[in-house]
């Protein structure tokens, strides 16, 4: 898949675990970037600092998509970090 397409798909993917966690934990629907950042901080407190790394990797890819600075390896590493967050949130939701 072309790098640009991967980045566009990634932009949406990195928001989903934060939104899903908020909906699962509190029935809360996050609708703004400010709410996502705020809730990310809650998840860091509950799940660990690695959540921050995952989130920041996603944010970096958001910038990279518009600026075109990233190499394929940067995208692949960011995808791995965000996938960890997606998988952990999915695991917690399915276990409840």
C-alpha cells in the first residue's frame, strides 16, 4: 500500500482506541481533539506511560501526512505502537 494511503488510514486508527476506551469506561462520546488529549491523560494514568508514546506516535504521523517528512520505517514503527494501544483496549473491552 502506498505510504500516503497508510498514513490516511492511520490518522483515523489512532483516535479509535481513545474513543472506544472512553465509551466503554464511562459511556462518554469524545468529539473534539481537546477531549481526546484530555482522555489520553486519563488512560496514561490507568494503563501506563506507553499510552503516551502510542498517542504521540499517532500525532507525529498526522503531522507527517501533511508535511511529508516520514520515511516508510517511521510509519511502520508508529503503526506498531498504535496497534499495541488498539489491542490493549480491545482486550479490556472483550474481557469485561
